[in-house]
């Protein structure tokens, strides 16, 4: 959101009594303040804001103007952060991964890799719940085959993940995050070893939850303070499991240790901020949030991928680094693979592939006609090639739809 006239961003240490606060670095609903907008009149209000925020916005006409030392030039800070990010990626990535296979050709190969990885994850979950040591050798073949498929064409594996959902959330979340991690690493140009480490981090970041009480993981309501601390302990538990597991890289352990840290310092367990969070931790934190919000959980309905993409975009520069959010949206597309969408001519379909150069014009499997009636046969439509509807008008995506809209079951869409 752009600054309004007379509104300036200041570091929290510059906030004083008699200033008028217009915005915070977090939603007002997450604070004890009733109204959006606050004239700071008491020491208690000042102390509360300082304990909650890293920066705030103040109106220089409705209250005391801040000392110039505390005013933050957003454009300068943003440019410096972007340059630091470019340098950080340059120290990692060495590889370009052009698509070398069409989605249709990659699908049967991806299916075999998908099944291999499924079996590996099932065995991992079984071992952890039984108290056995983690054995990564059983997973490496499945992860390697998945990465091979993703580097050839990421759409095939992401498409399979979207339509071959299992009932267990922990299982589905581990699979989903590992696939997105490989896809994101490919997009960022990481080399094969780095993608491997990132994909394993996506698979293993929540292993510590296997040490928590089952009733806590399934609780539908808000946690009390003691429950929240117990839940947060899964990070340390996960690190301990991986530190005694052979073959886990330092980067993977770092990602597990920091995947709940947040760009603005509001995360845990250490309250790290910005670039102090290892880049793999930042990547996995973003992927974890995306996949969790788009997946049905025991205590929450999944949201449409398009809706979640917009939520992540709105959280840039607060919970997540803006550059990473923007790059992730380029990875998955504004309408990610597996999304249900309604076209401008009223037809409904599911996104089957996102094109690198035309991310607003994906490939779509059409399922319903303009009257929302089932088509007798599914129709493949590549919007990067077909630009007009039957009436010669520009064909676009009108909106993303929630999963299950019009009674559509993704499991019916699997292509044998």
C-alpha cells in the first residue's frame, strides 16, 4: 500500500506521545487496539506499540511530526534490499533449467516418480511415528526422480500433486512443499545440489511435529499460551531429529530451524529478521504458508490458489521478503497449476500448465460449458496460443474459483 499525503514511515524507536499512528507493520486486528488509527496519548499505548511493531506510519498533520532521524525512506531501503537479494542469489545459482519436455509427454514419467515418492513419504511417516530413526536412503530415489521431472517440466508434477490428493494432511503437506521447493529452486536457477537440499527441506521441515500430542495437532480452536509453546517446540524437535540423521545437509537443517522466522521479526523461535534468516529458511517459510493455505486441514478449509497468491502478495515486506514473494508468484503463476478458473466466456476448467513467458495465459482443461454444464469430453485449451473466444473477443481468465466449485472433484481429472 502506498503512503498517503502527510503520512511517513518511522522506526518504532522514533514514536512519541502526541503522534497520530495511521498504519502498523501488521494488521490492527492482531493488536489490542479497537480502532484503525490511534492518537498516542498515554505511556501505556506507547509501550504497547513499541512491543508489537518494528515500524509504524504517522500522519504529520494530525499529530506531532517525527524526528528526521527516524523517518525511513522506503524507496532507498527497498532498492538496497533488492540489490542484496540479487547478490545473494548470484552466490547460489549457477544453472538454467529450460523446459525440455511437454506436459503430456512428462505426465506418465512424473506419475511413476510421484508414486515412488509417495511410498517413501509413507515409510518416513511410519518410521517417525513408531519412534524409529529417520533413514533418508529410502527417500533419495523418490526425491531424485521428482526433481528430474520438475527440472524437465514443472507443470506435470505439480498437476499430479493437485489431483492425486491423499486424506492425511501431514503426508499431503510434506509432498506438496517438496514439489513446490523443487519448482521454486528450478525457477531461481539453483544448481542440482541446491535444489536437492531445498526439496529435502520441503519434505522434512515438519518432522518435529511427530513428537507432539495428536490432539494438539488436530485442535480446531485457538491455542492457549502453554499449547502454543508446545507447538512451537516442533522446530527444535525437528532439528534434533535431523542432526542425528546421516546425509542431511547443513542448508537443509538451517531451513528446518528457521522456516517459522518472518521477514519483519514476528516469527519464532528466535525472532530473526530480513536477510539474517538463511535464504533456504525464507524459501521454505513461504512455501509452507502457500501450501498450508491451499490445502484442507483438520481445522481449516483450503482456499483457492489464486486467493492465496493474492494474500502472499499483500504480505510482502511484512511476513515475507517482497522479492521472494514476487519470484514465487512467477514460479506458480497468478493462477497456479491445479487451480479452478472461470474464463471470460463463462466456461470453467482447471489449470494444467503455467507458461514461463505468458503466466496469465496458462493451459486449461475445460470441464464445464458457459452454462456450467459438464462437457461430454474434457477439452484441452492452451491460452498462450488461443487468444480469442468463439465470438472473436479476447479470451481471458475472469476469476479463480474455490476448490469444489460446481461440484468438480479434482480426482476425476487424472489422465491415465
